């Protein structure tokens, strides 16, 4: 039995993916808007990191990137104060709900089956196959991890993608027979967004700080109605209980 794992650079998909994404939204009439983004340095010390971001973006094939001084940046955003800014004109926003509905419809029309009110409760490796244990949500409602959970269905797929987000490590730990060390360590952080209400939006573009450890930093984001949100902040958490996380899938 052998397992091959490959980590692909996200950047290798970004440029082509952005082009396809805008085309998909246009072709399927999904509300979206290309409003542009400013990544800002508030002082001289941030300029080298901002320049490094621009160099990396150009190397990855991102077009239209341009460095501008603080005064020029304020012509785009009069309420912004910064030393320098990196302008990305092709960044944009989308109606995420409409996008998800469209993707579900696309998937179903190509033969995908979505199983609602069900959860992967674990699995095991048998030979060269991974067998996935599945149960209905009602069956696990009162389960607290103190006993073995009987599966209502066992699937034997050709390919498994563990895309359960925060619950992914908890699911992986339920897979018996995985090689030691295959489950990476988890590092959790909590972030909050804050909404600017009862006033007209002072911004017209996305505004980001230079990325920080654990995230992109507190940034300005807009929805298609012009509503402004600030966030997320970062609060590192020691850990989470696997069972509540697992039951929240």
C-alpha cells in the first residue's frame, strides 16, 4: 500500500482561475463587480514587504499591478492614509450566495449527487482502498465520542477529498489505518468582522494591509450593495474539542 501526496502552489492557479471566474460569472449572470484592491504600507518600514508582494505577483503572471505613493492612493480613496500602496485593478467582489447556487446546479447537471443531512463519521483502510463510514445526522445527534459509532452506509470511493474545513482534522483522526504523521498539526485562530452601519460607505475599493502571520490582516471589504465590513482580527486559540467540531459538520 502506498500513498502519494503532492502540494501544488496556489499561485499557479490564481491567474488563470481569475480569468475563468470572471467569465463564469458573466456567462451565468452572477452579480459581481471588478472594483480593484489597494494593499497599503502605513510607514517606510512596510515598503520592502510591499515591493516583495509586487515582485511575487508579477512573477506569478498577475497583470496591472502598480506601486503608487500615498498621495496618488488618496485620489482613489480620499479617506485613506498610507505611505505607499500596491494597486491591483483586477480584484473584485461577487454575490457568494448566487455563485454557490449556480455551482450546485452545474454540479447536479453533470451527475453530482449531494447527500444532505448526512455526515462522514469515520472510515478505515482495507488493502489499497479507503472505506468511508456515513450516517444520517439524526443518528449522531446524541453521540459524544464515548463509544464506537455504527455506520449506516459504507462507501468505497476511488478518490477522497477531505474538504471539511475546520472539521477536516477531526474527520481524519476517525480514519483507522492512516500512516503515522499523515495528519498535520492544527493551529486555530478566531477572527471577527465589524460592520459599518447607518452611514454611507466612505470607500469604493477593497483596502488591505500588508499580510500578517495568521491571515491577511484587518481589511476593508465591500458587498455589492456598498455595505462596508472591517476584519477579520486574529485571536489565536489553544485548540478545539474534536467531538463538537465533528458533530458540527
